């Protein structure tokens, strides 16, 4: 009949079978799916790849954590001591999951102190201070400065301590100032040491006021 529309040709294969079974109400949705089938398949494949990749990453992380714990246990119980133990722990600390990194650097610091390798202990405590911004990190930086003083590097210890004066908890500020003053004296920075002792006198929160005055007098005579 002239002017009449020809019926739509059925689609071949699975989509054709689906088209023949679908209701009239659902036909627009089917047409949309047919039109955009390439995009839909691409999105599904992308989601599948993402799920597989996430699962693989979680499996790899779990396996890496297990392997790192086994390696740590082998070092700690295998009879390794002294410099060899420090070296083994340091090598392991370079490539462990993030959840173990802080604890492992603390193990390095402890082993280095035991071996009297204060330079390496300073490095390890410094790493903890960089990784952890909690009180543990703060104490680790204080320990780093102490290790540096033991190596004779008072200037570097002073560099570590000075920023802690303002960032220290209120209960620790006096201790930090005392450490800064002592490090400044050891580094030969007399004026900085005097200024720090004077700030502690002004705070008036210590039983060591007589000691601070004596240090100021002794330093001024220099």
C-alpha cells in the first residue's frame, strides 16, 4: 500500500531472538541497548577489569605483608646481631608495605642503638619522625637529636630540635627548650643557648631556675 511504512527487519542472532520476545512497553529500552551495545559492552568490560585489578592488588598487598612479616621474624629470631642485624633490618625497611614501615624503622633504630651505631639510629628515628606526625613521631625526632649529639653532630641536632619548640605539646615545651639550649652550647652557638635559657627563665615553670641563671652567667663570660 502506497505511503505505508515497511516493517522493521528483525535483527539476526541473539539480539533478534530477544527482540521477538520483548514486550511493546520494553521495546524502546531494547532499541537503546541495541543502538549503544558497543558502549555498554565497553563499560561492562571496564568494570570487570577494575574488579579483577582490585582483587589482584589486595591479594598482592596481603601476600607482600605476609612475606615482610616472615622476613622480619627470620631476622629477629635467626641469631643475626650487631651491624649485620642493622643492615638486614634496614634493607627490609626499604621495601615493606606502608603498614609495617614505622614499626620496622623503630626496629632499625633499636638495633642500631644496641650496636652503638648512633649515626644509623639517628637516620632511623628521623624516618619515623617523617612518617608519623603523632606524638610517636615527635618523640622519635627528639631521639634523633640525641643520637646526633652522641655522634658529635651538634649543629644537625640543633636543626632537628629547633622546629620542635613551637610544635611540641605544652607539657613537652620546656624539655625541648632545654634540649635546644644544650645542643646550641655543644654547637658553639652561645647566643642561641643564652636566648633559650632566658626564655625558660621567663616562663618560670621549672625548678631549675638557679641552674638556668648559672648557665647564662657562664655563657656570658665566654
